[in-house]
C-alpha cells in the first residue's frame, strides 16, 4: 500500500463531495488499487462554515499557496472555480511538477493551451474528467477505451439545467419563463441563469470535448453558441407532434479534415437514444470509425457525481505519479497539433425545422416555396396549422439537408415578404444520418 | 515515440478487426499517446485464407508458442477463443511477464481466478475490456472513472443476438422460432444458437462484471441463468400493453454485503433508458453510491467494435509496460477477497409478471388470489383477457415486491389448482427502485 497526499483548493459543493467520497470509500479504493488516498490539506477562504463533514485538525487552511508549495502534498485538486485565481493556482502547481485535477471547464476553455503546455513542460499532468458531463466518465472513455478511433461525431447533452427545463416544458406544456422560475426556486437553475440557458456552459464543455477529439486546443470563438432562452412552448408542441424532441446539443463533427462545432437547440428523433435523456441528466453520444455508435449517460452535475469524477482522476493521477509516468494522455492528446481547421459556418449542411406565420392569402405559401426552391432547399414535410386568432397561419416546415448560407438567405427573404407576419423561427434538425 | 511489438494469437473475425484498426489509425494513436503500435506477429492455424488485410512478410505464423516465447514481442493478444488452448497460451505468456489482452469471456468466467493470480505473481497484467459489451468501455469505466464508488447495482443488456430477437418480436409480433431462424439466416445468430439464447454468454459477462464490482472471482454456479428460448409472442404483447418491454438482463446487486446475481428475461418500464436499447446494441446501467445512475451503450459484438476495445487495452497495456507499472487495477480489483457471499436465491425480493390460464368458472380468480395472499404477495395490477377459444381465460398479473421463495411456492400451488389450465409463466419485473 502506498499513500498519496492530496491538497484540495476550494471547499465548496464539489470540494465537500470529494472529501465525503474519500471518507466513505477511501478504504475500498485502497483495496482496489493499492493506493491510499489521504486528504492532507484543504484550502478555502471560508474555513468556518460547517459543510457537514469533519476533517482532521490542521487540515483546513486559508492559504492555498501554502498547500501548493508544501512538499508533503503529492497532487493538487483545483475546485476554486473561475478563470483567474484558478489559473494561477493550476499553473503554480504544474510548475512544481505536481499533477492537478480540476472540474473547471471555463478554465480549460479559456486557458487550456497554456495549462496543457505547462503540464507538458514540467513532465506532469492535468486531469479534468469532472469538467465535462459531471460523473460520466466520458473524457476517459475518449482517451482510453476509444483511443484507437478517429472520432466522426459527438453529440452532447451537457447542461442539466437546460435539459431539465426542456423536459418539463415538454411534459407540462408550460412557457419557458415559468419553468425557469420554478427551476430556480427548486435549485435546478442558478440566478442569474445566463451561463446555462444561453449555452455558454455547454460551449465550455464542447470545446474540451472537441479539443480531445481532434487534438488541439479549441478557442471558444470556434463554437457558435445558441441557448434555449425564450423557446416557445408552441415549438415544443410542434416538434413533439412531428416525432421529435428539442435538446440543447453540443454538436462536434469532422468532415474532410475540417471540424464542425456548435451549441444549439436541435430537434432529435424521439426514437433516438439521446432523446430519452430527460430531467437533469447528461449524455454524450460518440461515433468512432472503429467502434461505431456509443453513448455515455449520467448526472452532469451535483456534489457527489462530480466528486466521483474528481476522485477517479485523483486515483489515476496518483497511479501515474507513483509509476513516474510523466505526461499523461490527457495532456498529449490536446497538443497533437497547434490548431485545427474549422468548417466555414455557411458551408455546413444540415436539416432544419422552420416555423413561419403567414397571412391567410392565396399565394402566400407559393411565395415561400419559391424562395426555398431558389436556394436549393428541399422540403421534407409541411404542416399548416389552423388559422390563429391573430389572423395568421402558423406553418411548420421540416427541410432536407441544405447549406447553412442558403438557409440564412432564404429566411431573410421570407422575413421580408409582406405575407410573413412574424420573425421565422429556425432550428437544426439532427437525424444522425 | 516508443514502439510496442504486438503478438496476436488468432486471426479470426476480431483478430482481423484489430489488425485493420491498427493499420487504419495506428499513426493517430501514436500521435495521441507517444506509443507506436506494431503488429509484429500473428499466429493462426490457417494462414492461407484471405482476410482482406495485407500483412508484412514474416508476420504470419502457425506457431503460437513461438510468438509467446519471442523476446521481441512485448505483449500478447489472445483471440483464439475457447477455454482450453486459450488458457494455456494466456498462462504461458503471463508466466513470461508478458501482458495479455483478451476478448474471451468464457475463459475469464471459467479460469479467471487462475489467470488473475498468475498475472499478479508475475508482476504483469491481463486486460479484458473486449470480453464484456464489445466496444463499450464499461470495464474501464468501472475500474477507473467509477473507482471511488461502491457499486449498488448493475443491469446489463449484454447479448446482441437476444436483444435483436426481442426487438424484432416486439416490432413485428412474430413468434420466437421464426425470428430466430431469420436472425440465423442474416448472421445475427449462430447455429446452434444455444450459448446466446439460453443466456450462457450473458452469464459469462455477468460474472466478469460482478467480479470487478465486488472484488473476487465469481463462479458461474453463482449466476442462476435463464434465457429467452421459447418466449411467447403473447408475453411480449401483454407486457407492451402494460408499459413494459422484455429484455434479457444480467442483474447484479449488493444487499448488506451479499451479492445478488442472475441472468433472466425481465420486464423493464418503457420509460427507462435501458428499454430504449434496441436491435443488437448492448448497454450497461451502473448505479454507484457516489456517482448515482450511469449508463454505457454501444455495439456489443462485431469485428471492429470488439477490435476497438482490444486496441484500447493494447495501448493501456503498452503504457503500463513502458512505465513499469506492474500489476494493473484490472488484476488487483478482481483479487481483493478470496470469495464473495451470495444472497440465497429464495430470499431475493422482486416484483414479478405472472401469466396464468384459468378456467372460466366462478371462484377461479378467488382461489388464485387466496394463494397469493397466503404467500404475502401483493398484487399491483390484474388484467383478465377475453376468453380464449380454448375456453380458458388468460390472466396477467403484476405483483409488488415479494420473496422469491414465496413466488415459487405460490406458483406451484396455483399450477396444481384444477382451474389452472396451463403452466403459469413468471418473469421478473425490474422497476429500478
């Protein structure tokens, strides 16, 4: 049995979950691996609040740097959050050759390249399973189980708050704002909710996934991001009737050496596995060129699930350190190339859901169809709903695959028609084919 | 970059998939990990048949032992199948300190303890991701991502042939024999199909999962096994109407230190993720005490998916070997204890689906209900179907949780009733609560 001394920076929700997990199952982990995890130091500015966990005397400190510089500490767990002081702590630890475990997706999205390179230069590792998909071992699956695969595509439901809101909107038929307010009251959504519902949190995770899939740090600017704010209950109903569900998806693909990347609400067929992911659960659907379709599902957030992922990384970092492994695959995979080529957004081919409001006049629909035709957009199905009391007829269209630039142009032209009485709504339809 | 020289024993379906995968993505793997996988030797009794893959001169040999004893070979991939010669080859390689990668669940189920111990004695590893769930990185998730978790339960759909048959029976309403014959014609089921449809293959995988979850080799005798042979189309219809699907499940749980283990067809609610796993796909649902629910989904068989898992193990074994890691967690986790305690089958509490045929006489149902009551079995729902032309009325019952021993006794008493006109059918109902 060998001991590993852990220094934890940040004793918030996840920090407390990690400590609780190690207290509960540390002996089991030691039996399984031969390594005894010891929480030697915990740094937090607030060491007074009761987290419901008792820790030994002298373990708590307000001085994070003293933990980083302590030669008795083997590895550092960064859970302070944010991208400023967390960056400083992470880099300081790595420069001392200490492995760092983090759950901080924003940190990796904003400063990943610097961090991976610092780890490499100092012959150590950064481990970040908990940064994507909470307790789901998705990054580990990508960098170990699927290491022999060229990744063809990844579809991720990566934000529990958004999935919770979408699930309830679908089940209860209530408006976005009402469900959001309730989710906030229940603690399923933060106040303000922007990072979640505007898709930023999903985008942070998407760039980490894409970086690992294609071998270079991906900047946030490479990920066009749309959230679910203000999604109409009628859109949920319309898509439901057509056999689809709306999910906030991270979409990552490679076509002819170019990476396609986005975060957006998208229609997925109800029969697809990913459509069954409900409530606050997360899932990542990965297609590899050797393994074909795989999916990973679990809780994307929460004290213990995220703690579980951090603990998995602690034990791996401990094993790597004790075996003198040096730079792990979680670093080398991110630095295969200096940068990636990206698809021009306008060139991406996709199917779309389009909802228009048209005046109830002869020729309205013909004008619209002429515009689609002129832009090489084929129609897969059209449903014109009963006349609304406002006097306009909602029209729901599913298209075949066409170029994004053509969709943009067509929608602008339709919007300018005098018979179009509201701004058209457009969402991607992903049929996984 | 470091090279690792691989010796493959068995150039059948999976062997060819491994070689194809390495030829296709070997350079990518090297970029990702810094390790270059080189297929140095392939042994098979048949080195004449064209596998559609070109290999270098001198790579093919009919002498497997010469590959094992070759000092230039770093690790051995055992893909000969069966439990006799595969055992010999595996032990020989381990005794020489060479890591062995295998996809052979029968070998592990029958000789796992001997193999894990031989690996440990010789300070090397056995890696067997491909033995359970084909391309799904389920064992790796258990032994790495979820290493901090006590496993509360595992539910696995682990046999693609059975899942394919059940999916088609449900969709097409056809009898078991007809779908089986078609599956055989299409290559989805083997001839004879016994290992698959009688649940043996699933049981092999279940004991490997259980061994890893609870830390000791599990003998096949500890896994009561029922397959899907002869399942009636009417059972599929009945369960469907009640909101359930039938899946062949491996069920693994721990209650108060006792392991519960079985393979059996079971009803699962249609709304549960695992019910969405259709066709020949596999999935494993794992509940950990820290991470809560997780699920892993993908192709459970096939040349390339299984090859993907073997390749993942090759790269891990290579890294371990190059870093002098010695005995990996895939070995230590299986040998924490010498044996496990198992629940007495009769003591297991479960819900059940029961289908009876009763004569259409006053008091028939009362007799049945009296028996259930006497055995402390509460009824959750009863549906009596229209009288069958044979003059008997099919009765479909879902129970609450009760003891297996009570079910056995109650069914025997009901079967002996003069009003019971056919042998009662009973299946487990698993509601994951």
